[in-house]
């Protein structure tokens, strides 16, 4: 499996448009799932307006799917900076200069910004920008799907109730 941490993340914009994209799950903590992004991106704008998401993991060759839905919030600055400092330098540079989701006239503009940032930070660490960081998904519901022959799949829905979870088997 090339990237088992890839998850489709669905958000809802302030105007009611559904947006979906692939992001990478970076951490699992007792409170939930963490991914990182630019807070000014379309994803960040959606999450600021409506802090609810659904994430989907699909592993075709295993015949498995996991859906996780719930509230989302920014992580602490420390979590964001700790993860930032673990990233490859080119990934840091790319995130530092990116105006994610904003229009750009051509690739040259992006390349020039990357080169300028690389020169600016030559021989020194690249700081984590304030517009970049983590998001924590606090699961409120999860569905596990296991593919079976003849499309007679197994599905289980889990819902958070207080400090516990309920479990329900679903028809395929």
C-alpha cells in the first residue's frame, strides 16, 4: 500500500458547498486524528466557518473502508511546531511560501518564491508560519466497512455517547 494514511476529507463551506480532498493523517492521539494544513486554504476557511468534517480511508486491496466524522479544531501551537520541525526542509519551504488555494499566474511565480525563501533561510531553520498548523478531528461517529463476496458486506457504526461508544451493525 503506497500511502495508507491518505484520507479523503470532506468539509462544508460557509455557503454550503461540499469540498473534498486528500490529506495525510499524521498522528493518532487519544482525543482523535491529527492532520496539518494552511489555515488560509479553502480547507481552512471551511473549517473556520463550519468545524465539522468527515474523513474516509479506503484500502481497496484489503476490502476495507473507515469513515470518521466529528468536530474539528486547531491543535496547540506546540503540536504544530513540533511536527513542522520534523518535516523535510523542502516541505517546510513549500508550505512557507504557498498561498494554498489562491490563484497563481504560472509555475514560475511559485518557483521564484521557493528559491527566494531557500536563499533567505540558507543555513538556518525555517520557522513555522502562524498560518500553518494542525487540526484535530474529535470523532463522534465511525463506520467500519469490510467487503464481502456478492456485495454482502459487513458494516458497523459506532457513535460516541458521553464518554462511551455505541455499536450498531448495518445492512450492506
